[in-house]
């Protein structure tokens, strides 16, 4: 689900440099666009914005000036109790919000679209605004071979230093004594340690803690809501378009975006194939969540052909679908008041998850930052 890094990320390049693979970070210009009202619009530079005639001229000016209002926010706490709509409509107007931002918020947050606080959106805009080059275009970074390769490199580095990495072993509960965890209960037997760090989504941690931690604390872990994601990866014989990141603002389409990866990292790195991602956020209660891989591919390609009429099923070499039940934390109004911190009721156990990088949104860069900070906290607690 992670497609790129930003050129202003700090923690990712430091880690890659520490691992000795800095030469494998590549930076490319990004071509972004929007699909709206049955038409593809390029939206990479300020000039593209001026050509976006789906909005009246003065609305385009308001949209362009929005960045200055956004950068003027210095204390995000002041907008945390506003929804994105409540904060943004007075700045850009109802029409700009309806055409440009509302479809993206609805696609991203589904049934929770009106509940998302303004901080999430503000941070996104501030981050993206600082990745522009001198012409107003955006440059993004990628790791040669993909982020799965980087994960394998990290596993090998841990093992080389005597660490152990185990996969596919469910944690079923805890063994505790007084205010400490003494062992994890797993399907392969107990695992004892002096300290424990839990990194899954809060509902998974809540299931592990159930019956061992105070019920009020377990309920607090379950307070944070999540959306799932279904990501279909297509390997194609031909390119769909020249755009890398195509935001889908047409309400008749079920995807938040069409990401043609090989318009960013070239096809020659994929044996000449063209790689595209179709991303959909949804509650796991949605009937679409239960589609098989083939059913979902049929569903997706039917909509994709409406967007790209020349697309033919014969273009598809193969496809794969990935799901994550807890892909996107839902940051509602007042999120900082109720999101659990790193400390737990157990003096030797900590939690560090993607839901805690707030006010930033999920991303490998912030996951690394969070990891560094929680390790420092754990080291201090053990002293």
C-alpha cells in the first residue's frame, strides 16, 4: 500500500543509509492528475491548475491561494475539533470543495467522511506543498526493487546482529504477573522477554490484552476506528495514460485513485510491463470486502474501462489483490484526546502503531520515527 516516499522525508533515507543501500533510492518527477466529469485533467503544476476549467476562473484562484491559508495554521490543535468540510469550505467556497475535495475525502474515508478532523487534511497539504521543485512540480522517491526488498534487507540485518524474526505465528494472549507481562502466548508456545512492544492495529492489541488488562483500557484501544483497503495490482501490456497519480473525483467511480506505477518507476524495471494500482478504502462490513480476487478484478476492470475506453481485457497479463482490515485509522474530531499513548497498564509493555504518528498520516517515514522514539522510551523505562 506504500507507493513512494516524499523528497522531504528524513527518517527513511537515514535508515537506508545505515543499511548501506543509499544508492538504491531514486528520485523522479511525478505527473499527477484528476478524473472528473468524464475527463482527464493534468494537475502537476500551478499552470495546470489555471487550465482546470471544470472550475470557474475565480474558483481556480481561490484553490491556488488556499495553500497560503493552510500554511498560516501554526497550531493544529485549533482546528482539531472541526471536520474537513467545516474548516475548508469557508476557505475555498462550497463549489471548490464539492468538485475538488469532497470526492477525495469520501473515497478515502467512506462512511466516516464527515467525521474526519481538519488536522488530517491540513497536514497532507503542508507536506505535499513542501515537496515541490522550483517549477511547482512534485518530486518523489522510490527504492529500487520495491519496499518489500527493503523489508527483506532489514530482516537480514536484524538476523546478522543475532536478532530473531518469526512470521506466521499468531499471538493468542498474555501471561502476566503483578503489573508485568512475562510471556506472549502463541500457537507455537510461550515467548518470554523482559520488555514487549506491540505494533499491530489497536483492535488486534485489544484482543491480545482482553482478560488481562483493565476492561476500561481495552475499551480505549477499541475506540479508534479503522477502514480497510483493497488494492488491486494490474500487470498490463500497455499503458493506461501518462499520469502517475490520478485522483478520481467522479462520484460514479469506486476508487480513490488509479496509480500507474510505471509512469514513475519505468517499465524496463518490470520486464516491459506496465503496473497499475487501484486503491479502494471501505469498511470491512461493506459487501465488496468479501469479493474474491477474480470478482474484484471484474468489478474493477468494468469501472476502469469507463475511465479508459481503449482498455481491453487482453491487456491484462495478470493481477493480484491485497487486503488490509486496518489500513486507515479514522482521525475524528478531538482525536488527540482519545488515541492511546505508548504506555500500557503493564510496566514493561509498550504500543507503537500507525495510528499514533498523528498529526501525520500513515507512512514508512513516520513509522521509522515512531520506532526510534518508542525504543528510546523503552530504554529509559528499563534503566
